[in-house]
C-alpha cells in the first residue's frame, strides 16, 4: 500500500508539472497494485484527455462507473472524452 501511495503522489506531481505522459505511466503502475482505486483511473483519464487520447480516457471513466456509478469526475471526464471523439470524427470526415 505504501508503494501505491508513493506512485500516486508521483503521478500527481507530474500532473502539476504538465508531464501528462509520465503521470499516466505512474497511475498505470498504481493500477497494477490496486484495480479498485477509482481516483487513479480518473486521474489517468485526465492525463489521456490532455494527451488527446479520448478513447483511453473514456475507457478509464467507464471502468470507474462500473465500480462507482455516481462518480462525478468520471461522468465529467467521460463527457469530455466523447466530445473529443466527436470533434475528431468530424475532422476526419472533412479530410
């Protein structure tokens, strides 16, 4: 559990620095230790949104909502992921 907290805090620090790729990696390491901790999924979803990885962000939010069906952050970030996917879809249609 101590390693989980350390990795999560490191991920949070990378988010504060704007290094979303490295933060996502730290949160992924956390998930190997505990798949039920929703905050690391919503945190990683935030990183994926910043990296324009909308499908991955949506998947993380879907996972959280399977565990906590009223998680506001997961709903909000999933909505942002859907919005990003729609914009991408429209842009691809114009190419």
